[in-house]
């Protein structure tokens, strides 16, 4: 089970939902946008095994409330490159993971 984040989706039972997401993100420093940290292998879990975002679109039959847990691997800097600070995808040069959830 993933614990990094949760998306709650509300839909009518039996309708189709498609889920897709980008597989990487860039977190940049609040001070200068540099250095950056890379988040790789974004994945999510909904009613079963993990699905990696690079696997493409997943289709499910909806239940009234679906909890989608999300996570990924964050590559931290080390040695001389390790600079403490606040890193976010919202800082200049950052790029978030994007989920597209379509109710069909």
C-alpha cells in the first residue's frame, strides 16, 4: 500500500473511469530553482496491485467512492551537491506529476 498521497474520486457506481498520469516530476529549490531533485517511477494503487504511470491508461468500473493512493521514488542529492532547503514542484523550473481522471 502506498502512503505518499491520496486522491478521492466520487462517481456513480458502474460507470467507467480512466486514469492516466505522468511518470516523473522535478522539484526545485525555493532559493534559486537550482539544484533540482527528480522524482521517478510515479505509481498509484486503486483496488489492487500497483500501476506505474508509464504503463498507460487504466480503466476501471466505478464505485461510489474510490481512494487512489499515489507515490514515487525521490532521488536525493548527496555529498557536495546536497543542499538543505525547501524543494517543490511549485518553485521556478519545477514540474509536477499530473493525473488525468476521466469519467466516461
